[in-house]
């Protein structure tokens, strides 16, 4: 898996240390092991996890502005854990409402010695953001408007952004945004060996 990951990183022009690569592969191994009992992801093949979970997450890193992020509805830690490994100077709160997922995240935190993640079990609307975050990340919410509604209390006033990870560009969703939200930028992401569209839409309060 290290060889496969190194090849994909080269194709994406992403440079990581050997330790970071080992942590990413160790995360995939833990995800594969726990998945058998906990059903954390529908992706069963570790080689596919490297593409669909690891690379799919870390291609977002160059676009994240700030130091404190919250990954809302993180599930088994996606994209938060891969991002925390490739951005060790940033802090990631990993929020999920399901106890089994948060138990898995704590095990990953312990085994990989990740000091820049905070797994939290909570519904997003009940979670108090103090202090608020530079970025609110989600790849699991059904729609951008749902994300904006449930997460409106999380970004810092003035500079905090919403980062919505999508498949195809969500044109209809982007046309029906609340009046106090605008699209800052949007990016088409290229994930090597993934024959599907990926987009990142960055939004902020006006």
C-alpha cells in the first residue's frame, strides 16, 4: 500500500514524509480491520480505500485556509483524519453523532499518536463552537443548504468558511443559497485513478 500511495502522491504532486505515508496506510489498515465489525464504510478493499478515502480527502488540503477546522459528520474520520496527517500544524475537531464511529476515531488517535485531532460525539446543532472555527468541512451532508443551516454557528465571524466536498458540481444547490451566503471559490478536484467527478465549493457569510 505504501508503494501504491507513493505513486498516487507523485501523480498529484503531493509531497509527504515517510512517517506521514506510514500513518495514512496504518489508518487504512485500522479502517479495514474495524470495518468488518462496525461497518464504517461501504468500501471493502484497502487498495480502493487509498484512492477513494485517502487521496479523495487530501487533495482538499491546498485549499484550506486557517488553523482550526471542524469535520462535520466525519463518519470514520473522512476527510478529517487524512487531512490531520498531511496538515500537522492544523487542528481538526471530528464530529459525529454515532458512538461506534467516535470509538473508532479515538482508537485511531491513540494508535497513530495524532495530537491534532479531537473526536467528539454530538449532534452538530447541539455542539458549541468555542472558539469558532476557521473552516467547517463536510463531505457527508445531503445538501449545501442543510450544511449551512445546521452549521451556521460554527465558523468564525469575518473569515470562517464552509468547505463542501461534492461529486458533480452542485449547480442547483449553488443557485438557491441563503441571502447571507456567497460562493467564495469552487474547484474541480482531480483524484488519480478515480473515474468520477469531485468538486470543492467554498462558501462564506456576507
